[in-house]
């Protein structure tokens, strides 16, 4: 079977995998943590733009996931208190800084578009497909559960949102949470 360009799709996929893996190898000592975080991003919906407020809310889950080998990456296992939640504002700021630094490495490698510091990160479709291929269905479901748990943990303590206060309780920083890409 050949694609429009006359190339075998399987060969094209292998070439894309080699390019992504070469990019990750260029990270050196940070590779393991950045790659584990990148693998966690496989849970993002296709063509979703992730705003900065959402990244900041998910920082504890993503930093904990990237700090551990995939087999042990569960909330509450590393960093922070119960559920991997930070125990102080300083620890939360440290987690957000680590997340932004690692995400910006991925931006520099062109594996992710946007800016972690300014928000609105997007995972390239080819990279997302590669990441999803590196997971079993059960692993993806487990990471999706972690993502949902992190979103729930980031809700206001009252469980309700005051929509008269801009950004309060929303993941996009501009009002009530919405379903959709932004």
C-alpha cells in the first residue's frame, strides 16, 4: 500500500517516530522527565489548545507523572502531599516552574506549539499519534483518570464557581469552564 506521495505509510510513520525520538535524545539528562511528561500529554484531545490556567492547575499531576517511571506514576506517590498536591504555595510555584521548563523544551523541539509561560499549548497531531501508539488502552485510561482527578483537585474548595469573578474556577481563566477547545 502506498500513500499519495508514493511512499509506504508504514515507512513514513517509522521516519516520523525516528525524528521524534531523535528530538527527545537531544535533551540529554532531562530526557527521561520530559519524555514521561510528553507521554502524559497523549491524553489531550486532538487539536486542543491548552490554556495557561489549565496547565497551572494540572502542574502537580504532570510534574508527579514526569518525576516517576510510567509503572509507578500515580497521584500521591511523589512530590507534595496527598494525591501529589503541593503542600505550600512555594511547592506549587516550583511545580509550575518545572512544568513550564519541560514544556518549553518540547516547544523548542517543535513537538508542541505555543508557550507554557503564555499558555495555549497545542500538541501536533503527528506527535499525539506517536504518543498514543506508545500506550496500551489501559495505560491511556489510567492517565485519563489521573487527568480528571487533577482537574477535580484544582476546583475551588467550595465546589462552586463565582462567575462574576473573572477566571475564578475556570481552566481558561476567562469565565466558566467550557467544553470544547477554547
